[in-house]
């Protein structure tokens, strides 16, 4: 079974994330794309792909959720 389409969707999601106007939305879309790359990396047994994208997904997700709207304390 060919599952290359997961990698292509992950690529498209990362590319599309740069059209996001809000920084938090950009980070969330990038986190979701990185999770797709993690799935793809597991399927093709590519641990560097898995590791790198676990880091990216974690950092993007954390930074998106940890940010407060400007003006709040």
C-alpha cells in the first residue's frame, strides 16, 4: 500500500500555513502538519523524520497555546 499521500498532505499543510494571517493559527497548522510528518515517518521507519517533527509539533503547539492575547496579563 502506497502511503506517500500522507507526506504530500503534510507538505501542502506546511506550505499553506504561511498563508495564515494570525501567528497562533500558523503555529497550530504547522503543529498539525508536523504530526502528519510524524505519522509518515513512522510508516516509512524514518526515525530522524519522526524525531524532528515531534520536536516541531511540540514547540509549535506549545507556543500557540502558551501565548496570551496582547494586552492581557
